[in-house]
C-alpha cells in the first residue's frame, strides 16, 4: 500500500537523559526547518526543547512511563512521519523493551528514524523535508487476513 508523507511532517523528538542536551542543541541549530513542521516528543525532552528553543513541541508521557509506546501508537495510526531519537548506547535503560518496540514499529511502518546527530542532519537536510514523499509500506492487515485464510 502507498503511504504519503506530506510536505508538513509530523516529527517525534526523543532523547535519553544523557542525550537531552545534544537534542536541544540540534533542535536549536535546525529551528528554521523544524518550525515548519508539527513536533511532538516524550515528557521531559519535549518540555526542555520547548523551553530552550521556543519551538512548539507537543509532549507525551515520559519514555519510561509509556511515552515511547505512545509515539509508537502514533506511528501505527499514521500520525508520525519521522523520529529523531538520540539514544544513549553506553547506558542501560530500564525501559529498553519499550525503546526496542518503538524502533521495531518505525521499521515496520518504514518511518525514517535518526539515532544520532549525523543521521538527523542528513535526513533534515534531505530534499524530502520540503516536499511530499510517497513510499510503499507493507499492508500487514492484508497479510494477516491472507494468512488466516490459509490456516
């Protein structure tokens, strides 16, 4: 099935504690691009970005309290087009299963996800940030129906 990511993107901003300063600085550097899009994020990250950059970021719950799952649900509903998630690869997270589930759901729905500054820079400076992008996404609901017929 075809999915169109519109010109005005819905971008989720997430960062582990050790990466919050990094995502705030990244958002500040890219403010002129980000302010053209709809922004959301998990708990503290969303609040800190809003306070420090004056960007309007809709906040969900904190990651360990279900925020990662809320973002994942929004991906499934087609309400998030791009995720910037600065994760800390050197620190174990108590909510690691939620993080892995979010990364998996982004992959399932073919959503661009940046886990570091370099990847986020490449994506945000892509020509696709200023135009619609149409891509094919596997229709998993159809797959389930087809599998049920065979079983």
